[in-house]
């Protein structure tokens, strides 16, 4: 049964407009339209990121090549559709509602431009979302009226000469209000109650993707799914399953002759599968691991053989964890092998004696967690086949269907899932690394430092574009190192604002040689208007590798002395003391090696270079107090002094960075002196002839100045993570 559509026929060209819920990135129109920023930061918006993820990085390349300076309002960035089902994507930019621009006029002009461009390119179908009704806060009724008015005006202007015949309006599945508003507008213009089941020319809306459910064409039921992963519960002969991969179970340390299912697979697939297994897995498979073989005479490309122990009622948590580990590893292996469809038996039932409800719930929770943590498109279909040779097959199928429906229902509360979030996360990380995840050694121990030295660098856990799912090196290779500016969430915004406010020193505004000219502006504070996180794989990988060098030094004598513990120091670092404990600023940061957040003031026209290239010691002024290095401050007042030229101070919008800085072993200096690098720990000189000498990693200017300054002489010791936009007030 097709998805129910409401439609209207508009204008002299008889353009059919269809209103439906769905996933814009999966639409089969010739063109899809999507909002983004004027600088075409596609990874920042929910819909544009979804489109980018589906299209692939060829889309980014096309954007960069055709529109190196971005776009303005009323303009279109027409780019290659990549792996999408459409031919082109039109990216547009709209102002935020209430920003003082004539937003409705911009919206109408942009819609008309899209329609004209599609017609000029001889496309027959174009798809719009409910433009601007999300984060841009456009009134839904205004957008609906504007959309239909533009389509009608276009249709009347071009008449039957128009090549554009169909317009699809794709509404986000949760936005019931927008759907009803657009449907009402369609029916008011069409004078009809809609054409149930109608579909436009050349379009097939059987199975339109949405986030939670999919309509299917061979029945009247919704097909549950996790994101873009469809899940089917079926019954039949498991060995007749058609899939890219089927999963089998064996006992730890055994071969394919030990286990009910594995023996059946061996008999059907032929002896070659046993020969391959013994050749590559002569010692069997460890608990929770998998062995990969060809499918041979089965209707699959590969078979994943996973080891599992019997249910132990005295060790329920461990037994469930082992089952979850197996599911996670199979899904991760399918992702690695780019297998679209994977089939599982109801793992744990049968000879392994798992209670049916526990086995079903554990599998569904693992599938759900996998979908939430991975960005790849494989697998996109999971089959759970209940073999009808089992006496209890009907009961098992019913239980699995029930657990699947609970898992895909956003209103269901699964308390057991909530209690085990940490367990599933750890198991997924084990699957990602394709190895057993050992417990992390106690923090601060030499083994802990060694562990951090060995770990492949990953992004911080809270990054949203280049996530910690992959190593930084993998991201760098796949993304062509395109840095992203990501608007931070509300919690992080409030945390950054707090650090800025807490470190602001009103009494020192306009004081000191670097503050020349500021006292004429008559301001006493600054107000943060925007905070963006910089996600740059190349820069952060270099920073993370330098950080590992400091971890290696710490394996000898443990944590480095903190600044407050050094005799000549005047106390704790203000920024660190101001960071809220539960914020992102307190995650994935290591005070054991004196890693801290600091401010770095910069002029606005230099910010883009810092985002892409980082901070460079060589560009420091030759007259700097302690030589050419990267300078940072613990006070936002000090950073503000560098936001504009001394000869041209203004109250215009300014910027500063909140950077990560690895201070390592700190040298406190009371008097200014020119250094080429941090001095020797023995003679305190930067150029020395000491034997077996070791050098400090940073210098802190902590004398009679208004502000302390923090200096490093290696650009990889800093990473510009947050760009703060503010005004002086």
C-alpha cells in the first residue's frame, strides 16, 4: 500500500504538488532543495548534514569548486547529487525570522529562483522541505502559503511550456503541525480532500524513508526501523535466507562441528567452509569474537561465526554483555565489509538457553545503539530469521516482534536499556576497534599514561561532525581535511559564557601597552553573541600526537607540577577554575599534563586562517616579551586587547578563540626576556650546553604585569577549539 498523499494541482501548467512525510535525502525527485548557511557549512544543519552524509564528500568538493565564497540570500548553490537519488541539490540560505531583513520576501524570491532554475535545467520534479520552519523559526502557515503561491505564480507564468510538472513537499516525520498546515493549504487551493495513494509521474513513493517507520508496498503495516536501518522479523528455514551476510553461532574455542546451527551450516555450505575456518582460526574463536568465512553454497557472500556461552542465571549481566558484544561485532564487521543486509538467528535461544525476552531485548538495544553511534550506511537492513524447525518458533517470533516495536516506539520507556547505556557504549567501542576492550588502568598511574601513549588519536567525545567513531587519521583521509564550524549546544554556550564572564577583569580594561586606544571606547564589559566549535581533523591530530609526547614524559615521574604548586606562581589558572564540572569544557582534557583552556585574541579577518591553519609561533611579533611563540591568556580582558588594531579601535563585532593548550612542565618567569624556546630545566637558559638536559614545555609570565601570559614555542601544543563572537558593552 502506498504512502497516503495529499495533493493539489496549481496554475496553467497543471503542476501537481504532493505533501508527504519522509526523508528529504531519500527523495527521488530530479532536484531537492535544502537550507544551509551562506558559507555553505553543510555539516551544521540537521537536514543538510543528512544530505551530505548520504551524498558523500564529492558534494563538498563540488561546493568548494563552484562556490568558494559561498552564496548570498536569494542565490542558489546547485551541486552534484552524489550518491543521492536526485540529480542535483539546490542549497539556499535564509535569514533567521525576526532578524530585521524582509524574511518573507527573501523566502518567496528564493523559492521562485529554485523553480526557475529547475525548469531551465529541464527537470520535471523538485522537492522542498517546509523551508525555514525549524531552527530559523519561520511561521508554518506563512511558509505554506508562500510555497503554494510561488508554485502557482510560476505555473501561470510558464503554462504548458514548463518542463517542471511535479513539486513534492517533504515534511519531517515528527512535524505533525507542518504536515497539517500544508495539507490544509493544499486542500483549500484544490477544493478536494486529497488524492489518497496518488503519486507523481516517474515517482515511486512505496517505501519512502522516515526516521522511525517506513511504509511498505506489500501490506498495511509500518515497517519498524532504527534510523536508516530497517529491521525485519521473519520465520522460515534459516539456511534459505538471502542476505549479504548470515550470522552463525559456535561455542568458544571449538570448530564448526560443535553447535546445532554451525553443523547445519557446515552440511549445507560444504566441506570447504570447514577448511577455510581451520586454516584461519586454528584455535577457534574467543568468547564474543567472530570468524569470517565465505558463504560457499549458502545464499550469502559471507558468514560471521560468533562464539557464545550458555545462559548463566548467576551471571546474568556478564552473559548479556557477551551477547551484546557479539551483536556489536557483527554489525561493525558488516559496516567494515560494506554489507548492506545482514541476517541473524534469534541469538541465544535454542541450545544456549537464553530467556527469549532477554535475548530479544538485548539484540534490539544493541541494534539501536549501533545505529545511534555509527555514521556509515552499512548495513541498512537487518533480518532476524526465526527457524521454524524450533518447537517454540511462534512464541520466539512474537516476542521479538514485540521487543522490536517497543524499541522503535519513541514513547516507550525501556528502563533496562537506560540502565545499561554504559555497557552498550563500551561494547560498541570494542567493536569499532575490532579487538577486546580492556579496562582502562586507574587514572594517573604509569600504566594509564602508557595506555594513552598507545591509543590512536580520536576526536573529543562531544564532536558532532568528525566524531570519535573513527580515528582522526581516518577522518582526515576521508574528508580531505575540510574544517567545520559547528554551533555549540546550549550547555556549552552557557559554559563558555561563564568562563568569559568569570575571567573578565573590569578594572584592567584599557590598561597596559597592548590596550592602547581602548579607553576611548567607554565600555566596561563584553557580551558573547555566538560560540562555534572548530572541528579540524588535521590540526587536532597533530595536537593529540604532541599531547601523547607529554604523556610519554609523564610515564617516568607521573603528573607534572600544576601551576599553583610552583613556588613563584601567583595561583590557579582562572579559566580552569571557571569551567563548570559537567560541561564539555571539562571532558577529554588532562590536567595531569597541564592541559588547559586559554583565550587567544585575534582580529576578525585573521580568524578564518586560524581555523584552517592553526596558530603559528613564527607569526608572533619580534618585539614580544618572551620571543616568538604562541601567546595565550587566562583573562578574557587580556584577549580582548588583541581583537582590533591599536590605531583603529571600534565597538564592532569582535572575535577571540578559546584554545586548548598543553603547558606540560612550566617555567615561571618574573621578568621579560627573549627566548627561542622554553628554557633548560637545569640552567634556565634556552641555549645551553648542559649534559643530558631536559627543557621546560612552556613559559608563564607571572610578574608585576596586569595579566599573566602563557607561552609555548611549538604550534602543535595548542588547538583553537572554540571561536567566540562578542560585542563590547
